[in-house]
């Protein structure tokens, strides 16, 4: 296409030896800036922390999988907690609510004698789920076990007192 003596082309400038289109200088600078942004220390540290977050076997976020089954005589509550130690689990009963809490506390230290950089980071992760049952829970009758990443809680169903109605 020719316009007022100037020849215009829709093709990008190309390297005559390579025959690959090259980016115009403003785009090359933009891509270099974006590349520098994601590889510089502050952003790289942020991206690394996101990677570490998703590598963690600890259940975080909205919670963990909990299933409740009602048999005729008891409620069986199961929670899948892979990678969690028994000491990290806490059960709390209040009225007709059972709360399962899992907490992980770790102290991470990194030492580099060459650069004299020492870093100490205290990591605390917590997740919990609360299950409501239709009646108050007698904590003396609750039994809980934890094996191979599966927490199982058995809560007996208590029958209320039946009252006869007089005429």
C-alpha cells in the first residue's frame, strides 16, 4: 500500500539473516521491563511464597473435608487430615457444636555464612470446621481416634425423655 510517497507494510521489521519478525523497540523494552519485574527480588520472593503455599500438605483455606454419617445410635464424623500430626488437632465441644481445629506452628531458619544473611521465619497455619448437631453433645461419651491421616469422632445419639400427655 502506498500513501503520499511512503511505502507502508503490515509486516513487522525482520532480521534479514534470520527471517523472523522482530519486535519493534518499544515492545522489546516493554517485555524486558516485564521480565525484570518478575525476576527481581521482591516479586520473586512473592512468587516463591505462593509456590511454598501450594506445596504445603497442611490443610489451609476454607477448611478440610469433613463427612458426617448418622447411624441409628450415633453420629460418625470423619475428617481427612493427611500430613497432620495428632498433636496438631484440637476438638472443642460447646452445646450442640463440635469444632475441629488443626494448627501447624513451625520455625524456619536459613543461614548463609557466605553472604552473612540470616533469616528466621515463624510459620503458623490454622484451619477449622464446625459441625452442628440437632442436640447437645455430652462430651463424656464422645470417642475420637486418629490413624493414617483420618480423624474419626463418634458421638452417641441421646434420646430425650418421652413425656406422656394426659387427657
